């Protein structure tokens, strides 16, 4: 005998017993699943968040394709669903995006605004459960298991209320995936976009995954998919026919992970602890740059941005990274491990300067990036026998930070940064 489905109204979250229209609010949107009242792990994902915020703030572009990104030489940060219909995707070079969708409205990112609205949404999530694990400013896992008594409703009902509250108070839609583990919750949230609510339960997850291609699983890129195909593994069902030892032997840790996910096994907990692994900043130039001093000027600006973000989060990093992309789109990444974690722009720059001097050998570059990783709490600013002036420069930077905080970021600008700004504006 088939177990009866549980049905909730997606407009008021009340349970429906009969009928196509909600008897409480007259709403017609519904979500039904036989395990709907028993599942507690969710993935909540804002729909085209950056573009949605821009459309919210400018009704004149509400019904136009919108791309959020930087200049013709930059990349797409986000695209609304209308722009996606033309083939525009995140991380696509802007010139390709505009070729695919020439009538798109292009808007430079307003990260401070997006972060602020993302924080408001996270606060709403925390009202439901302390177990919120952010993945970015616009998506997070939530564990609502055991919250029924606190809220007087099941996790699914709480999520419906959250979804409607975000729309009414923030003005953007979110899609919800509900299941019994993180892998399936994230999988479900992609099934019904935008403003969707999808469920994968214990009884239907395996059958749902059965015929999906291997790259349906997050983390399986084209190269890995080709390797799997050479071994006769094209679908998730093919993977299930191999045991863990086979997958581990032939594909390493990634193969073992894939083997477990193919069986819908994911025992990771929803952890509210921060999982940030790095802090960085990068810039795509309007024109290619080959001059070493000009590249150093741009590097300094990126070190300042990275340091500002690190200071705001009160973290430091022991590994510094230089990223460069040539005019031919070749990416060069160089890392250096330091004796102690750094946070100051000066310290990051001093560590990266020898790396950029080595790589800038006359080639033309279109992108530059700087970052720190192996994050930890900051330690005191220290100098060394090789650089006795580091302490004084650090003290000066801390003093300028206070001035910038009080009078604005443009209150104090170093000569190198001033040259970089002039060069950027000219190009």
C-alpha cells in the first residue's frame, strides 16, 4: 500500500487535505511528498542574486536581460534568467556574453550591497535554526531537525515561511531543496528554479539518481567525466556497479567520494563554523599590460583590497598567492609560504613582489590577482633582519586604516596606488 503524500500550501504553509485550492488563503501553489513532514536538511539558494537585487532596485530593467559584470574585458559575475536563455553564464568573458545577448543591460557589481542583503537573509535563517552553514553570500545549508516544537511546524513549513518572508522583505526569490543529507538537499534546490521547492526523500533518491550522467554530481568536471567514461562509467548506475575499493584504486579519493554519493550517502553535518579557505582580490585590465612597474602598481591595489577584507574578518594567512593571466588566457599561479601569517597590505605586497618580478618578463597580461590562504588568527606585526622597516610600515598602515575608516577610503592614498588609479582610468 502506497504511503499517502503530505501536502503544504506554498503561500501560507498550512497542511492541505483535499482540493486544488488552499482553504486557508485560497492559494494554489502546493508542495507534496510522502516524506515532506520528516525531512530536515535544506539547501537555500537565492535565484540570480546579484541580478535580482539590481532589478529590485531599478524597476525599469525588471523585464530586460541583465548581466552583472565588469567591462568588456571582465567576466560575468551573475546573469538573470532572461539573459541565461541566450546562453549567458557566470564566469563567461563579457565579450562572449554580449555577443550572445547584445541587448543586455550591463551593471558593475555592487558587492557591499549584495553582502548587506545576504546578511539580512542569513539573519532570517538563524531565526529558524543556529545550524546555518553559509556557502556564499547567497546560499546556505540549514539543519532544521528537531525544530518542530520550537516553531510549532515542520521544517518544510518553516522553509515555506522563510521563502515567502525573503520575497516580501528582501524582494528576491529563493529556491529550496529539502532532503535527509547535504548532497541531496543541494541537488534538489537545482531542480525547480527559480522560486522552487523540491524534495528528495529516502525512498526516491536512489531511483532519481539512477539514470543521471556522472557529471550530474557536483565536482565531476569534463576531465574527470572523460576519465570515468574510459572505465565504462557514464551514469550513476554504472558507478554503483563498482565497489568502493575499485573506485578508490582507479580514481583515488575523488572516486571514493563519488562511489558514496552515487548511493546517496553523505554523512557531513551542517556546520555553522566558517569554511572560508582564502581571501583574495583580482582585476581584469581594460588593456593588456606588460610594463613591470605598471603591474606592480596594480598589484599594490589588489594587496590593499585583500588586506581590507582580511582586516574586516580579523584573519591572516601564511600562504600568499599571485595570479596572472596572459593575453592568450594562460593562467599563471605562484605561491609562497611565509614563516608567520600576514594581514597587512605591505606584508602581502613585499611577499609577492619578487614573484611578479620573475614572471613579468615582457609578456602582456590581462588579469592580476593577489590572495592569502592557510588562514588563522592574526599575530602581531613583525619585521625581520632582512626588512627592519617592516614594523614602521605596519604601524603607518594601521594609522592610515583608522584615517580611512573615519574619513573614507580615499582619504589616504599612496603614490603607487594613485598612479595605478590614473593608469586604470586612462585605459
